[in-house]
C-alpha cells in the first residue's frame, strides 16, 4: 500500500501537536515528575539549570517547531516507504 506523502506528513504533525499540548498540560500539573522524566531522557543532565517550570513561555514556538519538524519527518518517511515498496 502506497502512502500519500502529504496525508502522512499532516497526520504525523497533528499527532505530535496533540502530544505536545498534552505534555505541556501535564508539565503544568506535575512539574517535578516531568523534570525527572526529562533528566532520564537526557541521561541524567541536571535539569534544575534549564527547568523554569513555566511551559507557557515557549509554548507556541515549541508547538510550531515540533509540528513543522514532524511534518518533514512524516513526508520523508512516506517518500522513503514508497521507494522501498517498489
């Protein structure tokens, strides 16, 4: 089954957008828990230096850049997938 490039890219961008918003809301509710998660994902880096506890400051920029980046990844994925199924 062939992937539609734009549809796949759009689907991934919207999915990442939903996840981004959910994570921002959870960080606002449980900042300590998510600081621990972030430190574990970055192999124990000290998140105290970077952590502001305020997800709203960069929310829009983060949402736009996450969705734009995931759109590119979705497009490249669909294009590559279509090449491999030939």
